[in-house]
C-alpha cells in the first residue's frame, strides 16, 4: 500500500514533472499577481493609513499659521471725554460706519451739528462682549456733554470696537481672518454650494456625476471650462497638495477626499473651505477666506455683506486674479452676474432680484482698507512684543495685540507733518521733498504712545526716524542742566546766572567756547529766563559749575538710559538721541517728575480671546516734586515768552502749555518737545544727509507741534503746587526780592522761606496809577 | 503778612461795628461796614504782598505785571471744564474697590489705569493702585504709586494723604 501509494505518488510527481512547466508558470504568474495584489492592497491600506493620518492630523490640529492682528485703542465715550465731532466722525468712518439719515441696523451713524447717533455693532473688547447699541453723543466745546444708550442717559463708559491697524504675517504670506460657520451669512454658504458643488450635501467627497458633466461640457467646448472637483476635493487640493498634475497626485487627492469625508462633518468641511479659499493678493500677502476678502474688497465685516457682494466674492473662487474686481472690473461684473443667475436658478433670490442686482456697481473700495497704514507705530509695537514673544509665534499663533494708538491723533499727526514740511520747503526755498521729519505723541500720565510718524510719507515702511534716527538734540537737553542746578541747592529760579562769554578748558590745550545763537551776551539773567530763552553761554557755565556728573545723572533720571559721551559739549546737546528717547525725557518732566516707561501695548490675547499678558503702567519717582514744579514753570515761560512763544499765536492763551526748542550746529536739526496737561509731543525736522538748513527749532519742528496741538483736544497744565513752594515777587534784573507793581517784578515759585533776603529798590510801574487803597495802606 | 493784616483789620472791623451797634441804624450799617473792611483788608494785603499768588497755576512772569513788562499775553485763567469726568472716575474707583475686596487686585489695577487715562491727577486712583500692588505683594510698586498720588493731594485731603503715606513707609 505504502509502495503503491509511493509508486502512485511517484508517477504523479513524474506526471507533474512532465506537465510542470506550464502549470508552474501559471501558478507563478498567479502567485505573482496574488503577491502584487496583496502588496498593492497592503500599500493602499498603508497609503490610506498614512494619508488618513496626514489628513486628520492637519485637519484636527492647527490648520494654518495665523497672523498676529494689531488693534488701536478702543474709543471710549463718556460724559466729559474730550472728543471733537471731527475726531468722532473720522474714527467711525475708519471703522466703516455708514453715514445714513436714519439708523436701521448696526454699523450706521447719523451726524447733526453737535449730535451724533451711532448704532454700535455687537463687539468684544477686553474680553467683554457688548450687544449692538444705539448711542447718542452730544458734544460742546470738543467735549461730550451728554451720552445716551438706547435712549437712556448714562454715566458709564461706552466702548467702541477697536480699529485693526496692522498685522504680523506668517512667513508663507497667507493671511486670513478665521470665522465660524455660524457667523457666516447663510446666503454666502448657500451660494457657494450652488455655484461650486450643487451636490455637496449628498456626495461622499467625489461626485462622478459632476465629473461626467464636466467632461461633457469640456468636450463640447473643446477646452477645459468646467472642473469636476467637489468642494471637498478643492479643499484637499488647497490644504494638502501642490499644483502638480499627475495620476499619483489624483490618487492621493481621492484618498484624502474620502478620508476627510469619513472623519468630518459637512459643516466642518464647509467652514474650513470658507476660511481656506484664496480670494486675492495684496503684494506678498495672500488674501484667504471670505472674512478677510470681505474686509479687503468692501471694508466691511463679513456679516454685513449684501447679496451682490456675496455674489462677487463667490465668483472670485473661480479665479481671484483673473476676475480681480479692481484690475478687471468688467470681467468681475460679468462673473458676479453669472453667480446672481445661479442664485436665482437655485431659488436663493428671485429672477427679478438677480436682474436688478446685476445692474448695481461692484462697489469695491478703490484700495484695500488702510488698516496696514501705520508702519512707524507697528514698528514700535513689534519692538515691544519681541521682548516677550518669538517672531515665529507672532507670525503663526493668531495673537490679538491691543495697542495704545489713537487713530484720530495719528491722522492729525500725519497730515500736519507732511503738510508743514511741504510749506517749510516752499517758504524757505529748500529743495522739494528733501526735508524729513518724525513725531511722537504720548498721553501724559498713562505713558501711552498715541501716535508715531517716522517719515514724511507716513505709509513708508522703511527707516523709522521716530525710533531709530539718532540725531544731536541741541537745547532739548537743557532742562537737565537746570534741574541738576536746582537740585544742588545752590540755585533757584530767581538766581541770576552769567550769560557772558564762556571758555571751558578741555585739557591738552583745547578750549570749548560755546556761543549764543544770536551771538550776543545777555549779562546776568535769572535762571528761569536762561532756560526759557535757551541761552547757550549761561547753560554751559551753569552745567560746568554744577558738574557734568550731576547733569548726566539728571539726564539718566529723566529717562535716557544709554551711555552718553562724557564731554562738556553734551551740555548743549551734542548727544545723538531719537525722538522716542526724548519722549521719555520730556514725559518725566510733564508727568511731575515721575518716570514711566512709554508703552505701545495694553494687552495681548490668544486667537480664542483669552488674555495672555497685560502691559501695566509702571512708575518711579525720579525728581523731587518741588524741582519738577520749578522746571515745568520755566518751560511754561518758554512757551509764553521764550523761544516757543509763537505757540500762542495759534493756540488759545487760556491753555497752559510748556516746551523747549532745540537747534543744532549749522541748523542741521530742528527739534521741539512740548506738552499740555494731557498730551506730550516730540518732533524732529532735518534731512537724511544732515544738511544745514535755514530752520531753527522754533521755525521748524515747533510749527508742526503747534499744528498738531491746535487740533488735539487739550487740557491745560494745572500743576498742584507743592506745600513747600511759595510764590514771591522777584526783581528779574537783580534777582532780589521785589513787590508787585514794581518795575521788572515777576512772581516766581521758590522754596518757602528761601526767597532772597535783600530787597530791590522799587520803581513803580510807569504809567500805572496805584489804586487808592494801595496808596492808603502803603506798599 | 497777609494773615497778620487780616487779623488786625478784623479787630478794627469788629470795634467799629460795636460802636455802630449802639446806634439805631445798626443792622444796615453793620453789614455795609463789614463788607467795606473786608474789601479794604484784601486790597491792602495784595498791595503789600511780596509773595505771589498761592494758586496752583503759576503766574507767568510778565503776565501778572501786565503793562510793566510789556507782555501782551493775558494770564492763563483757571480752566472750567464743560463737563466734569468726576462721575466716571467715581464709578471706576467704586469698581476698583469692589475688585479689591473680592480679591481681584489685577482688575482693580485695570480700573485705576483706566481712570488715569481720564484724569491723571486724581490721587484716589493712585491709592487704588498702591492698595492693589500691595495686595499682590509688590510693595515697591505700591510705594511708587503712593508717592505719585501724594503729588496730587491738596492740603485739605488729610485722610487721603495719610493713607498714601502709609504705603511709602515700607
């Protein structure tokens, strides 16, 4: 049996050996295909696994690098707030509030003389959400006299949404504003589906019907006029794939589409599409998503889009560059009207509505909104942000940066600076466009930077002179000399100082002989007047007498924390500092001797609206209250009667102001730093190649300062007199004690009991008859 | 000198008044004489002064003298605001105090800073900052803000002055 079995099997083996070649070939082939098939399935499964992982990883995680968005300070309305009708109008216009005759929906405003009614939008400011509100503002003398919210008088602060003023974009250049599906106008989503993918709700990612229809249309027309891609496929292409056209890419695209449809709802896919889609270009910046496109083309938030605007934006999906409504308005109009027809066919609007709307103009803004128009201020914001954040995070995390910029003051600053530079060039016959300028406005007390201009063209993104132009500051430094003198105890505002010729031995045979600007000696003059008139000889003499070390110490305490050349010439401003540096210096004086680092940022929030960081006010006492009071007094005299007295030919004398001019050697730099009770401004005028100019601090920078301050809402300086200070009548010639109604008598604040003990001879003021009661009671 | 004059003249005023009191026309003359002497007192005090004004706004040289120095600019009058922001400041102070008592010093700081943006010379706002920073354990900051607040306290605000001074003693 065994044998027979063995012989049978042998014979079978021999048989099979005989027939084996064809059988083995087939089996091998089968095996081969089996293996190939197996491997293919395995590869497909692995491939799908990889694709699936890739799709879900990106889709469930962070899909995009989001730009940090930068906002101005929100306008706050309250009774007593200093807001002019013009400023209010300008700010609301920048926020795209529509001027109408009757308020019917949020985002509208009506203007009457002295009365403004605003329908504020729903808004979230500082983590607090406010509903849409009707607000009535009545102003008198540039101040809010009454405020009503929804018809009721209120003493609360009404907060207006902040203006977006800039962004820090991802390295990719893609920019978008993320929107949730529930915040998108339903008509937009419906139109998008009607135009791009009618069957979106029902298919599973790939629509063979759509492919067949597209093929048919393309065959008929002889060119590719219609795509068969569903919204999901388009999203996959945009989100995960390159523009490459190959079979393998098509396979990957299909797998990804299926994966996306398997894992995510239609709502999630549509929301992502609406945020992802490319809709325009602004230089290097790609405009993605409907929310940003709405702002980019219409300067409107997405929720305010009307039907024809929706039609245009949906039409742009087909080719944002080809149908660019600014460059190719005819093409764009035709495309919009096609979309309107589709909307009518789909029952979204009536045929008549489509017809009527197709006659409407595109109404896109001429240029993209000016929200990225503050390069100098944004520079400062970036500088301060980079101390706490990595650039990569700023470019990708979608942070919301709330700053201190006042759009209305920024606009006043920009206009004043560029207009005045042109008129100076004309008036002084300076080469056209050769003058440059920079200016910074700061809120006194809160130390918030309100406006910055770093170039006469405020949109120029290059060299920022306000922050980075280090120029000799001239007489702007002088308050530090006199502060050091007052602090020494050897001087008071009444002390007479010698303004005759001065020579300072620098050693090795070198002698420094500074001259007055008018090349005259002014003899002995009281200290306050030496500062107010900005005499150089007396400043150099006082500085050397007090000691350079003391003067440098005062400069440092006033807010200049960089090393300075230890030479006497610094006394007359031979030290290079920027307008921003000098803003710190003068803010300390304006702020009653309290140093506060200037701030451009209030808070930083995450993209979800959670606060990451606040930038609080900081303060340190740098000058005694009495000395701060004295320096402020002398600077007020400079504004009333000194080198800056031209201020009051424009600004009402009822407003107490203070300031200091600065002019450097050969009049290469013109400076002015000055303040009111609430606002401080530092200005520089010069040329980039450091040319001599026919301008002084008074005839150059001061004029821009005056232009700005005459338009800004001002509080006059109103210092609280320290209890140890008393006003005394002093003879301004001799510095001795005088009496009222005596010639040359001036009322000066001095430390109580530190008045001069010797009385000057009183020569009654000529031409004035003493009142009878004074004659009766004697002097 | 001003006060010395006032005291002497007040004595004279009273003496004259006492004499006139004995007459029948007492009531009418009494008030007239009082007003007359008060005016004389003030005028005399001004005429005799070697001290200038005690107002918080400085008298700019040349302006007080007017014709004497040939200045053309009038002195800056005290500014009367159209509408005071005091109610807004009071509201912010109240909110800040509530935040402090509910142990939210950061919120109190925000309210105080908001107030400083509106009226930077309101000393109560600096007291609120000092208290809030003190609650956070930042005593140096508390002292700094208290010192700043002290610069804006008027002579009549004794209690406020005391409260602020407490933080500067740390």
